[in-house]
C-alpha cells in the first residue's frame, strides 16, 4: 500500500556496488554486462503481484510481469500485451487478441488460456476485479491468442480496470501459476515482462538480481508512463538492501549507486548542490497521500464514535513540517480522499473534520472510550513513523492510551493481516493509487476482507454506480457521495499530500521521469 508505510531500509536495483557485482553477476557475463544500481523504497519480500497492495511488490511486478493494458502519462488506458480488441454494439461482448511473439520467461508462448486464468485469480483479491467478475457472464479463450469476455450488463470502466496501475496488479502469468489459490502465493515468479527474476541469485536481506529478458518484444509506440514500448538497454539490475536512507543518499553522491527512489528530506540541500546528481520531483498524480489506516475489527476503533475523534487530531501542515517536507514539495491541507488537484477532488463530508484538540477531548469523553491501548504498527525509521509520532502526542493530549510498536515493513505487512493485536498503521501511497474511489486502498476495500475491515453497505453499491457512470460529471457526484460516507465511516485519516523526490546519477540517459521506478529505456 503505499500502500506504503515505507521502510527506512532501502533496496537497490543494479550492479554498481563492488560487492554486488563481485558476488552476483554470472562469471561469463561479468566482462560485458551493463549494470545498474538503484535504491528502492524497501526490500522485495513478496513476489506475487496478485495478492498484496504493497508498492514494492508492484514495482517488482511491473518489471517481471506484463499486463493486457497499461496507463499512459495522460491517464489514458492503452493496449500492452493486447494487439487488438473490439466490443459489440451493446457493449456486452469484448474480444481481445494478443500480440505476436509473447513468451514466458521459461520460453513457452503466452496463450489466451493463461490470460483467462490470470484474470480469474487476480479478481479474487482485487476489489475492482471482484466488481468486474460480478458483472461477467463468461470469460473464455476462443483460440491460442484470442479470449472473449461477455458481460451481464455494460461495464464502462472495463479497460480502466484491466489496465489499472494500482496493486494488486492485473498481471498475466502462466496458467499453471494462475492455478495457485488466490489465498496462497505463487512459487517461482515466471512472467513475460522486460526483466527476468534470477532465483539462484536471490539473497534475502542482501540482494536480488533481475536481468534483461532477451525474448521480450516491446511495443512499437514510444514509452509513455506504463504504456508503450519497453526496450531494456541494460543487462542487469540488482535489488540490494541498505541500512537506511542516509546511507543510500551518500552512496548516490559517491557514485556507488545510480538511482534512489526516496531521497531523505534532510539531505535535499546537499543533494541539490551535487552536479553529478539529478532529482525528480513531480506533482499531480506523482505526489503521495499519507494515511492512518484504522482497524475497525479491534478496540478502540471498533467504536464509530471513537474513530470520528481522529479527524480532529491530525494537523496535516504540522505533520509535513515534522517530516521535513519543503514547502515546494507539499500541498496545503487537503480534505479530499481523492487527492487535491485531481478531477474528482472534493471537500464533501469534511465540514466537521478540522484539527481541534479541545473539541477532540470532549468528543472522546462522550464516545465511551474505555482506555483501551491504541496499538500503532510503525515502520521503523520511515517518514510515516515521524507522522505517527506527531499524531501520538495529540492522541495522548486528549486522553488516548497509545502503544507504539516500530517494526520493519515485512513485519508490519504480516501483522496487519490479522484482525487482532493492532489498532492502526501509518502509510503513504502514490497519487495514482488514491485519486479515485475505485483505487483508493481504504475506500475501494470497503466491506472486503482487507486489513482494517471497514464496512458501510452503502459504499459497494455506490462503487458499482461509479463504474457504470458514463460521464465525468456523474462520477464526480458519486465520488462526493462516497467521500461523505467515508468521513462518517473513517476507514483512514489523511495526514498530508506531498512529493518525495527521487535522485539519479547524471550519466544515466533516458530514465523515465515518474514516481514509479521504471528501468526500461534507461541507458548509460
């Protein structure tokens, strides 16, 4: 999710570090390999893009797997693995034909049956996938390259669902892997994407190697965010775990690594003076939204009145200041679940949700709070932990008992999967994850089996109406209704909208400018 409650430990893609190249590059490739070292947000520990909303798994999935459709920079959905498609006049029957030359990393051809099985598995874990399948009468392969989806009623956002950039990703995998129950993780991640995962080179806690997929056939269009051609110009990427952000930033300036996904705010002045380092600091959908996700299945946030108190305890400006976000990289206090400055941005439902400690103290007394400890799962060393500490002080000031539990990100992922033993966790997420009710992790999952377990039965029906809305104006109206309910339900509380700059060495050429790490097209 970031669903991101992202760790202070960082991972690295590439082969610039002497230790990585010495120990991980295959001997016969060592002399000729063009390598790259990139520090990512955290270590990749879960290799199945269908089963989790963690963005580090999404990044892994976008490189190792591929999708039927993909989003471009303008937000349009374009064919990716699909060569052509058409729909019947009544919009009920959709026929998709795959591109020529698609192969899995084991050399087998990609087939329509693989895609059908992949969609069926992914849809069991994804809220949008569940909605799509609920409106599906049949989904079947008609030949090796063609499959047909027949709907019970029109589903106007079908392509947006198939090409969504949000985790869980609707990636394609071989039918034998897609046969893995959605409640279990796949074994070896065999995809058809531009990079291959080298299982024998994986050293958990240290490094992971990806290599260029020589059988990958890029689309002919130029690269455009997640759409278009994906031509890989480097030979190897090594994901390497590093101790903290400062270590990564210093390694970037020293030329030991080539890219760092999240630069530490306190080192930005130093990094900006380094002529060998460039920075990416984008706005709009490339910004992030911070949230405190509440556990509705565990006290005290099983009490709706206690949940509502939280709106008056979060000071977005103070939180971003504490984290160290410069003014140029932050939005003003934003009341919109769907991000500010986006087509669906709204303040619906937010009138009584302003920062006010005195009012919060009185409301907490009236809510029947019994002093149960609020157990906060924090990612140690992360900016989300700093955000949490600002909130914790406010919570204690109004009468909450609070217990902070700092852990690494993999441990938080494991702990949050259980309904008991935690009350909330702080995270931050890409704008592309949060700018619509359909993709906002904590709203889209309403009444689904998703960590936090928030439910208001009005929301699923409104979500269905949103998918069937024919115009942006209709979708805006429905999004405002969903947000008003969400302010009552309190699935999460926003703690700010901001940009986290990435940094890279100036000798890299063609690096796609995005908050998503993408290493096709980059060269040196």
